[in-house]
C-alpha cells in the first residue's frame, strides 16, 4: 500500500510531531505495571507460605475405626497432592524465572521489551497463584512459559534494535520527528552507547530548524537572491551535515550563483576585448576561468586575448623602432626589431629594419672611431682609411642628419690632416738638426718649413755635446709652431 510521505523539497510541510518519551504504558515505571508486580509479589509470598508454613499448622486427621489407614483425608478437591517432587519442580521453575527476570531488569529490558515483558509478568503472576493453590505442576508449567518468553525476548534483542533503528531512520527521512525520536530512544534503551541512534536522535532534534532553513533557502532562490539562498542552505547543512536535500540544494544554488557570476565575467571580458582594454579583459577572463576552469568559451576568449596582445605588442614595438630610427638611435632600433622577431619571426618589416639598423650601427662606429680621437688620422695609413670610409659613405640620406654631420666632420678632419702647417725651427748654427720620418735639416739658426698635422720628433746632435730630443706637435688650424733645438751641454 502506498503512503504519502512529506516532501520538504517541494514545499509541502511535513506533519511534524513533538518528541515524546518512549516509555510505554506497560513499562515498569507506570502505576498499572507497578500494581501488577506488587500483586505478583503478594501471590508469590502467599505461595511460599503455603508450601513451607501451612503444613506445620494444619493437623491431618488420624485414621479411625471408620477410616482405613491407607486412605488420606483430602479436605479440598481442588488442591493437588502435596508431593516433594512436584513442589521442588515448581520451586526450581520459579527460581529460574526470578533469576532471569532480575538479570534482564538490570539491562533495562522492561523499557524496550513490551509487550513480551508484560506478558511474561502476567504469566508469572498466574504461576504464583497456582503455586499458592498448591497446584505445583501447573505452576511449574506457567513459570517455564514465563521463562521462555523472557529468553525469547532477550534473544531477539538485536532484531528489535535493528528494526527500531531502521524505523527511526525512515521516520527521520520522512520528517516525522516524533516517531523518529521514539524509535531512536528505543534503540538507546537497548544499547545506550549506540552511535547511529545517538546521531539520529541529534539529527531529529534539529530537523524542524533544518526544514525552516530549507524553506527560507527555497524562497530566496525563487527570487534569484542566491546569496541569501546559499546562506540558508549552508545553515541547514551546518545543523545536519547528513541531510541530503540540504547538501544537494546548497550545491545547486552555488552552481547557479557561479553560473551568474561566470556569465557576468565573460560579458565584461568580451566587452573589454572589443574596446581594446586588454588588462580589463584579462582580469575578467581570470575570474571566469576560476568559476569554470574547463569552459571552452574561456579558452577561446583567452586565445583571442593572446592574439590581440601579441598584435598590440608588435604594433607598439614597430612604433618604438620607427621612433628610434627617426632619431638615428640605431642600436636601440636594432634591439626593438630583435624583440619583434622574437614575437613573430615572419615579420618582414623587422627583418629589413634589423639589417639596416645593424649596418648603420657599424657605420656610425667607424665614423666615431675617428671623430672621437681626431689625432688618429694624422698618420698616413689611418688617413687613407678615413678617406676610403668617406668614399663608401658618400652622402647621407635626407632623413639622417646625424650621419650627414658625421660625414661632414670627418671630411673636414681629413682635409685638415692633408693641409701642411708652417713650422719655424730655431738653432745655434752648430747643431745638426733632423726630424724623424721627414729628414736631416743640417745646421741653421732659423729654418722655416711646412709639415702635415701630427706629432714629430726633432733631434739635435753636436760633437762634444749631449744630444737633444724634442717633440713637435703640429695641429691644423692653429698659428705657426716654433721649436728651439740647440745642443748646449758639453760632454
């Protein structure tokens, strides 16, 4: 037969019942059950008196002339024959029942053994009455039956526990709190430290609050207030971490909330990409990827962002390189073209630009070699090299004024280096004068000549006198140089 179970997930309010005590009406703690045991005890005491005390006070009639000695007088037709064996059997059955009853009483069987516990008690009470009537065989049979009931009751302990636990869990699943509490308390009466029943009882204690939190979460979710819904479902899970509807609802609302956040992040990312706001696009895509790491849309957008950033970097490097070329800062331009080729090795503008920049770097270094130290070209071989450099460079392009200035400057140096400068040498007429790499000038008091710009060594010699050595520096564009060369220190 189908039964309608409350379904909190669909908004139907379960029929909640307040927790009640599991003590049944047949329990030994109820007044009726106490009177039953008091009556049983009274009958038992009366039976013991009948067995052990009454024979001492009742005087059996002696056989007379009218009564044969072999015939005993029986004054009660309902009283059994008082035989030692029957009495002992009834007594043993009673003792066995009392011992098992005491043992089970210590194990709280009276709390969970109904109705068998009361049935055993009623059977024992009947046995006690039979015992009081000295019907020993019948009393023994009743006590044996009561003992069997208790034995069967105790042997079925585990089965009762399992049934009560299953019933409690089902009641809890159906949100019938009162029934769940009763069943779990039944289990704990059988096994006080039972972990599952203890946990179930704790879960039942908060079920009303859990259901209220579930309703709050559902209402918030219907209004798309996912933050409030998540808070409510989280409260339900905190109260009962095993309540599957709350766990599932929390996961669903988190997923819905993440989906909303993901869509918002993707919208911002694509809008920023279209606007060329690459940093904002990257930040929004990072948010979307954190929410849905395996999203194909995120992967596609990231690829697009990568390409856009790559193209933007190439464009920026190209502009910067052009700026350096315009400034004739060829080494900086070469570095920028190298960076372009590292990003896109097929960039033709960078390949051509790098080749030109490197050629210009070499050319400017050659010019600077002479311009930084003009005296280099005052020697014949360097001067010839400078002339060849000028011939190779020819004229500078119109957009390279720096090179044009360097060409002009070197041309001026080469021209000056090839133009002789007037020099006057003064001596005493007795000193032989000579200039290294120029020739011997002989003796004179004043000698005027022209020399190309450069550094010269002038030597004077005279017999009996120490030789003299003088340095002569001839610079272009300066006034005529003069130098005195006289050997005046006798040896």
